[in-house]
């Protein structure tokens, strides 16, 4: 198979042996694979793949067709359209994924959209609903809403009946985030008057924590998923006590199979119906064929876009 | 009635009009009322009573006999032995409490013990179980274990099947905390090797947060209830993400009636049976008659004790 391969801080396509599915695993002919921030970190050598994943083939998400089943795999059949988060290896013509991490692709989704669904929607849904427990009628604030996880978070929160306030640094992207369902899109320093907020999705980092806590409602929750702007936060425990608030944080990639499988089941139950109905969607900024993986990474790194960069294979 | 009254930074007994129970409320002839750290803050003028509570009669907890029922009150009958957290006013011969905040006193408890149960056991149980979700088999760390909430936390965690590690600054109190059920009692700087811990009950304050987070297990929870040593904490969001951890904090006193009532129901279900069986108990350091309320406060403020200071009326 042909695969994107990381070596010496660069990414390029090479030929690699076809992978074979082990017990409970499925071999997928990849049709689309979204890029994510973690790919850039891995290209720089800062984010090694977890054990069991190809060490040098990037790609945390993919969509494609089932072409072979490993021993005992039974959830899907050859030819089924599937998508998944993977520990790595998604940016290739073939990828092996455990069947319990796979989700069916709704008929309404084309391949580029499906390839951009798993990582950002699973991350958002897990953070905002499974962890922070956002409820209909609550006020939801997302910092860094123009990114992949942010655009997914805006949509699933809006679809679930929350009032959505988004902060976006790049003013050129404000209209796009508003079109995705945000009730307000504000500059990063302009949100404090709009609260109090019940759930804050933090995709920027530590500098936002004090103001987010100040703007939090009684019983509020801050969930930290992105820390690009810094990780050393000042936390006022008196304010946290007074608001009976919680701060939580997580990443998906190092979780064990059973926890990742649970996030996939939550997606099937709560997000795939919204995608099938068109209530939420995957904004695609640009697609690139696998051969142009270098250009795709450069486009992703340049920023200033709204929506996913997706490799199509 | 005679009541402890706070004026000009001092506390002394005065005569006051008998309170009358309103709708759903119960008039209790107080037999015992434990002292708590909040009483000292209120004596200094730093912790005003919430609306609806007597502004100058302290006392967050009490035990006694029902002597009159307000309109619609039906959970208890005259003569019943009851105990409760109150918004204030517990350190008096009579106190009005909403019936949904009252709990029955198990037959096995004498008055001083009953007067020392509500605040520390409700606070501990709510923090460790309702908020942090401690499970049997998990490792539990409590900082400041020799205080009232700490001794209650050690006991309920041990009774629920957790492994209990306690830190206590005063070495003279280590044996007493061990006798309450702690598997290890350590100096405040000696716990880091004993983890990783699944739940940390923080009763000291901000300086402990970085080391507690370092010693936390994947999926661990830190619950902050006491901040006497400081409230400005350094929080490493990268570590919080890597451990998929949560930090939560709360106080009981400002919660609305319905939330306080829920904590009383949780106590009835999960803690009163342990008290009745003698699996957990209320260590009493000293009792004082109401007339000696000044001496009781001075004894409480002096510290160095294990167990509650309780006024008996």
C-alpha cells in the first residue's frame, strides 16, 4: 500500500507492506482521512504513536470500506462504509482498526466529510456531554471555536438546545462560526459580560482559565482539551468553591480500547443521527490527494481556515 | 430562649425570643451543637449567615428533640430525636429547621455525638462520594485528616472499602487518626510515594495542589473543601489532561434547600447505618455547657485536638 510516512520532520508518501487484521480487527480501504493538530506535533517528533499503532504513519481518523475481517470480527461486513478514530496509521490506503472503534458512515455523508468526522466530533461530544454534562437550556462557551473541535462543539451544543457563545481570534472567521449555529461570536477578550456560563470548552489554554472561572455559573464546568497557548494556569480555589465548580481535562489518544469503544458508541447514539439529518455537518476547507500529503500539512499548518483539511485516497 | 450571640468579635449567651416554625419547618429543642471552623470566621465578622438564618446566632449543626411543627410539616413528630445542618442559629436552646434538612438520630448515638455528626459527615460524604465518586478498592488521600471533616472522611472512605492514606501535620495526632481507620498516616510532605491516588480530599489549601496532581492516578479526582493555607493554586493543565483528571470544589452553606435536602437523604441512606452499627463514630474532644460558649470557642481555636468540640444545652 501507499502511505504517508514521517521521517526527519517531514511527511511524504512511500510504499509499505499491507497491514493484516488481527483478532477482532478490520482492514479498511481508506477513502478519506482528516488532518489534526496532533499530526503536526507527530511530524515534529513530539507526539509518538501509542503502542500497537504504526510508529511513523500518521493519521488519527479515517473513513473507508471494509475489505477484510480478522478472526472473530463480526460487527461489520466486507463493503460496509465505516469510520473511526485510530491510534495512528489512518493516512494510508489501508488501515487496521479494532471493530469496536468503528462506526457506520451515514448514507448522507460523502467520503471527505466522513473522513473529517471522527476525531473532532468524538472529542467534542466526549468533552462537552460525557464529561461536562451540558444540558439543554444551559449556556455554553467555547474558546477557539474556529478550529476542528471548536466547530464540532458549537454544532453539537446548539443541536442539544444550549445557548452557544463562541470566541474566535480571526475576525474573518466570525461569520462562518455564526453560520454553524453560534448565537454569538466574540473576540477572545469580549465574552465576560455574556455569562454566566454553565460549561466552558477550553481549546486555547491556560491564559483563559481565570476569566473563564470568573464568568462561570454556580455548578459550572470547565473542560480543557487544547493548551496551545500554555498549560500553567492560575486557579483560584476560593472562586472554585464559591461556584461549586469543576475543572476537567482529557485527551482521547492514550485511552484503552474499552474507553475508546465507549466514545464510539456515544457517537453512534447521539451524533450520527444529527449528521444523517444534516443538523450538524463537517465544514471542509480543502481536500488533497494522498500524494500531496506534504502540501496538505503545509495548508493545515498555515491556519486561517474554517473547517477540515482532508486527504482523499 | 438562651442563645450564643456574636457581637463585636466576641460570643456570649443572651436571652432571645423563642423562634417560631414557618411552613414545613420544625422547632427543635437543641441538646447538642458542634463547633466548626466557620463559627470562628463568623465570630470575626468574615462569614455572614445566609438569608433566612439568624444573623448573629452561630451554629451550623445541631441535634435535639422536636417540640413543635410548622404548617404542613409531617416528616417528624413531637419528641423525635433529630439532627441537621442549619444555615445558622444552632447554638441556642431552640432552633428552627426545615423538615427536609432534618435527619433522625440513630438510637445508638448520645447527644454530644449526634450534635457533632451533621456538618463534618455531610461535608465529607458529599465531597468524597457524591462529588468525587470514590469507589471500593480505590486509593484515597486526605490532607488535613485530624480535623473534623478529615476524621469523618477517613472513616467513611475506610468503611466503603477504599485504601486510606492521611496526612497530619501534628505528630501527636497520628495514632488517633490511625485508630479511626487510616491505613497510613504521614507527615504532609511524605505521601508522594504512596500513590497513585484515585481521590484526594483537600482540606488544607492551594499549596498542596501541584504535588497532589502529580500523585494522582489516571482518572483521578481532587475535591477541595478547605483552603486555610491559601487559595491561589498553580494548576498544570498538561498534567490534568494526561491524567484525564478533575478538580472540583464546593461549600455546603450557600446551597439552596433542595440541594441541602439531597445531602441529608444521602446521609440517611449511606452514613446513618454506619453510625448505628458503630462502623464510624464521632470523636469528641470536649463538651461545654452553652453558658461556657466563650471557653468552647477558645478551646476550638487553640487546635491540637482530635475530635469535635460540642456545646450541650
